[in-house]
C-alpha cells in the first residue's frame, strides 16, 4: 500500500471516529419522573416514552417516586445537576412541585407535564387529557345509565386518591355532570385509596360495609378501580353494585364482559409517553410545541370492550 493511500484511509477512519464521537456527545438524555410503577397506567407511559426515545436515538432514565411527592422534587433537582436535556413529569402534588420545575426552566431544561396539569407552572407543555371534562363525560354517561337502567335513582360511593390533583378533578367533573343532569343521585362517602391497590380495596370494602344499600361505585384512577373491582368481587356484590371508573385492567375488562363493571374511561398512556418524548425531541432541534397536547379518551362499555381486550391478554 502506498503512503498516499494509507494517509487517505487513516484520514477516513479518523473522520468516522470523530463523527461517532460527535453523535454520542449529542445523544439526548431525558428523565421521566413518575408516580409509581405498580399501576399499569404509569408503566404504559414508561413503555411509550422508552420506545419513542429508542426510536430517536436518545437515552431515557425513569425515576419512581413510590407515591411520595417530595421525592419528585428531589429527583428533578438531581436531574438539573446532571444536566439532562429534558424532563417528563407525572406529578403527584401539582403545586408543591412547581418550584423544582421553575429551577429546571432557569437551568434551560424543558419540563413536559404529562397526565397532570401544573397550574400556572413553568413547564413548557402539558400532554394528556382534560381530566375535568373527561370526568364530566363519564358522569353524564353515569347519569344517563341511572335514568335508563336504575329507575332514575341511585346512591354512589367514590374510591379516590385524595392526594392526587387530577383524580380530584375527575371527581369534580363527575359530580357536576350528575348534578347538571337532575337525576336523583345520593353521593355517599369518598374514601381514600391513596393510589395503592391494596389500600383502595380495603377502603372500598369499608365503604360497602358502611353503606349496604349502595348500588354504584365510581373509581377515579387505576389503583382505585382495581381495588373497587376486587372489593366488589370479594364481598360477592357483583349482582348488586355497578362500577364506573378510570383506566382498564384485565380485571376491569372481565367485569365489563360480565356486566357489572358498566363503563371505564380509557386513556392512551403509551401515546402520552410517546408524545412527551417527541415534544422534547422537537424542542432539542430548535422547534416549538403546543402548550397543550391533547390525547383523546374513550368510554369503554360492553359494546366496545372487545377492541381493548387484546391489550391485556
């Protein structure tokens, strides 16, 4: 091999190495700060975000707050120190986390809020659903069901998560729709499932024990719905209690097929995770994103549950 050819090949090899090093240096790192990894919903957000990051050639790290609001603040502060390229946040305390979001903004790190809106926060965008409106939609469905199938009169107990801003929004929307409908519904206790399935199950059991004539249940999130479904099954009330709620699971699908879980609001959590990563990618490339990125919901009933059943098989 001549000296000139050797020099050409060496130059080419150096260029390739430099190119690879440049590519590696510019690979984005995003952080996803979530609520817990027990609920299928949050894991589906993780899956959608992970797949989108992989497709974009970016790295994604996930922090599990285990339902502790302060842990989310600490995680965001740590990611600011690590100089990640963007943060995706599924907030527990939407007001308490605002200072950490502001610090991220000051550091030039965009925050995408997902699932839970941050009131007047410094996050650059929100990805998810209008929880109050969707709560109103399921409330209207519930009121129509009471009119058509329960003789126009019912009592309802609620299994919620009282530290969850978005689940309280879902309850507010539900109550408003029922009130607006004029149907004769008595609201019983709202019990705190704390976004934990076992806690929600115990709370739902206590609710039914305290209100033996209660005919309907409304659950404001996946752990609450799983707990409510488990409690109704354990106490053999599938013939006397109709369940309404949020976020499908295998147990909820079976309850819908069997006819006692009546309607469930189904979001697209994987789609939300994907949209959040794609928004950060757009921002990293110098683009802009809408302040609100809406992801639609579906009310799942016996009529359309077959479409969603394969997700849980």
